[in-house]
């Protein structure tokens, strides 16, 4: 036991991991008062925590009786830490993940999903936690090994997407119970599929009588029914964000689309939100967190959230300015790579298409601005933008963009539906129901699955490898990672693009095989690789035999399963 008077901060310094230190006091609460987990505030000592516990109705005799149980529990916790089964994952660990983004309401019903797609996309369509759990094979078959689920807390009316909080302590009843969510997480983690939760810290949902198109002033400050923030003092004074003259202070204190803006400078609001994040770790064991609209929240508070999460944090700074987005890294572990998204959108999606040299230019900007580009979240589609195919319906061009997404050095994120060719436009048309379109034979599903299986088979060497640009110009782009050459174009169907690639690092005489067509092989001659891209299709050449890569994957699975069995035996 820690000696009396040891402060939580000192405990953190001795223990090294703040969440595990906070857990020292909280584990006593969980053992003695199941379901009543309270986090100590700054400066609270372990002795004070004990006293507070006694004052909460746990008698001294019961406390003494249980402290031996607590000591045993703590030893179990240490075993979990030693064998790396603590759920919160580090940025380094997340580099091994391929993420599948899900809107829970639109993925799958609990039982058999309807034979017709949902038509009323502004309303709930019926997707649930159990629906995701029952269809994990669909996700893992795609080669994804992590899911990002939309916010799951109770929302105000029509908040099917999760971004309009009403009660932060309850799950959305449309999606299922807390136990359903825990079952989903357990099912995922049993498959080595990590779960990223989506947190809304900037605002609450719409007061009665308000919606995204407006809010009468008489209703704007009616917070009745919100839990726990039901007092006007919990919010910034009413104002709307002026996007025509964007100023950071205005963005942080004013309302996004009329949504009540929480005032995190109020001590009770700040601590409530931080404790809420901490409690997620104890109750659910998420592997990471995506943070919504971080532009609207001060950086000092985000840093505290990052610490409270004791896990990987991925922020959404919806902005095309590289220096602006990069300024949030350090306060958070990582950001969604919006500047590169806009570059890829310009190059592959919106007509007239941009030049592929723009990718090179953007990579240079990122190298100058970010602390670590390898943990950025890369994506081509998401729930706030028109889908790729809504802008450019050419599947070959989409495959070229996907080849970049899946093989570049970052954390790739696949938005549900991309794998079956969804082409929805602006919100809510880009939030379609996946049913009845579960088609694992779709050419895009197969393409994504093949590339993901290949990259994952290369293991840690691929994760650690550099992304090295080789030959590129306005219509052609290529880069290498490990023993792989990726070549792509944005010219689309009925075109032929031929280039000689140099600076690739292969040796003369090496035979490179196209992952996407094994009959397509090229031999390195005179330090050159001749690449022909027909009909806009990308090529992923590898130097070696695929069977060897598959053996590497099998070996890693054996090691992983052995570690699980060993951990279970010891515990």
C-alpha cells in the first residue's frame, strides 16, 4: 500500500503511467462499491481517497477486510500490464492498424437486416452494437483490424450519428445497452480488432425547438433534460461561429451549427468531462479515441483529455491548412490528415483533376510541420464529405487512390461503404445504410482485402519502413516501401501511361511481381523499372514470392495466439 500523504501526482511519477496510478484508488472503489467509480482530483492523496471511500458508506471494518482483496486485485492488474493486455494502446501500436469507420446506425441490424436500404436518412435506420458484432467477419475479411464507431451516448432527437449529446452517461438506446457495447468490444478484442470510440467534448445536442437550420433565442439557453450539463453557467455565452472571418477564439467559444458550446474553463465542466473520459477506460477498455471538432476546444484542455484517456488520441481538425492542423499534434497524439485528404480529393476526385506532383508538395509540407506523420489518420471518404464516387465515378481511379491510402506510411481509414462502391453526395446521402449491400465479392471489396492482406503480411518491417518517392510527374506517381513499388495514375480508363522508374532501391536482375496480377512481372535492368499503367489501374510490385509473405503472417498469428494462451494460463 502507498503510505499516507502520497499525492496522486507523486503516485503518477513513481508508477509512470498516470491512468494506472489513478486506477490504484479507483480499483478500491470498484471492489468495494461496484458501479460507483470516482476519480480523485488534483492534489488528492491516497489517504484522502481512503477517507472519502469510508465516508461514502464503506465501514472501517469492511475496508480492512477488503484491503487484502485490493492488494490481490492490484497484483492482477500488474500482471495484465506486464503481459500487455491493458486496453489503451500507444501511437506506436496503432501504426499496425487498418481502421474501418462505422456509423453504428447504418451498418447492421441486430438480427437480419432489411432487404431494402434505408430511405429516411435523416432518421434512425436501425443499426445496433449487436449488428456490428454479428458481422465482424465482414470487417476482418476486408483486412481491417480496428473499427472506429460513431459516438454511442444518448443523443437529442434525430441524433442517429451520435454528435448531438443529451446524456453523456447513457448509451443511445437505439444502438443497444451498455452490456451490448461491452460485448461488442470483447468480441472485437478476441479477434485482435481494436475499438476506437468517438468522443464529443465541444458541445451538447439541440435544445427543444432548435435544429441545424436555426434556434429561436427563447430556446437557445434551455438546457432542461441535458445530463449533466443542465445549467446555463456550463456554457459559453451565446454566439454563432463566423466562418466568413474565422478567428480561433470565436471558433472555440461560439456555437457550431447552433449546438450549445460547453465552457471547459468552468472547473466543474472541465473536471466532469475529464472524469467521464477516465471512466470510459475503467468501464469499457477502449483501445483509442477519436475526438470530434477539436478546433472548437482549447489546446490546453485537449492535452488534459489526452492524458485522461491514457490511450491513443486522434483529433478531427477539419481544415486544409497543414500548419494549422499540425499545431494540434503534441497536445494530441495524432490528427485526421485533412490537408492530405484535400490534396487527394483535388488529384483524384474533382474535375478538372489536379497534378500528381501535388502529393509530393503536400508530403514536403507535412515533413516540415508535423512531429510524426506516420501516426496520421489517412482517408478518402468520411461522413462529412461527398463520397469519392460522387465526384468521380471511375473505379480504376478510385483503386489508384486506394492504393495510395492503403500503402502509404500512415494509419489508413476506410469509411464503410467504400468497399461496395457507395456514391452518396452531401450529408446525409453519404450516410447510407450498408444493408442490403454486404457484397464480399464486389471488386472494390476484393481489391481492398488483397492489398490489406498483403501489407499486413509484411509485418513490422513494413510498418517501420520509409515511404520513399521515386518517379513522379503530373500524370504518374510512384513510391517504395520495404520491397514494394507502388505506381499509380489519375488518367482513368482507356488510357496508357508508361514511365521508367529510378531511385527504387532494387538490384539489377530482381524480378518484381504485380500483386494485383501475378502474370505481370518486370525485371530490373540498368537500375530501371519499366512500368505501364493501362486503363488507369494502379500496380503494386513486390520483390519476392507471395507465399513467403503469407508464411510471415501465419507465424505472427502463431506467436499472437501463444501469447494469449500463456497470459490466460498465468492469470
